[in-house]
C-alpha cells in the first residue's frame, strides 16, 4: 500500500516537472518574471489586509464578525500566496536561475 502512495507522489513530481520543462528558456524567463511580479502584488495586498486586521483587532468598536471576516480573508490570501510561491519555485527550478526583475514596474 505504501508503494502506491509513493508511486502517486512520484507521478505528481513528474507532472510538475514536465509542466514547464517543454518551454524555451526565453518563455520560462518571461513566465518567471511575470510570476515574480504577481507574487509581489499578492504579498503587498496580503500585507494591507493583515494591517487592517491588526488595526481592527485593537479597535473595540469593530464587531467580532468583521474581525473574523478579516482573519478569513488573510488566511485565504496566505494560501493563494503559498500556491503562487510553489509555482514560482517550480518555474525557477526548471529555468535554473532567478531572472532579474525591476523593482518598480509601471503598468
């Protein structure tokens, strides 16, 4: 039974590896830059929600329902950021390096 579980884990690893391995280096680099920029935006938004949650926690006029909502929003955002980080890690693993990304990008 353990073999089946480990085989499944190996299959998932192969799937993840092949997900980006067929791309050209230039495509991988563009994908990595895009993923890094998106991850930066997610982190900034997560931080804003976290700061609002902390502010609301110290404000006695804020209801428990609002606090719970902010907490749930923050936790959901953390899960999304974690998933994006895992995807970014996969891309960089296949690419073999972290591409240079501008600090400020005008959109």
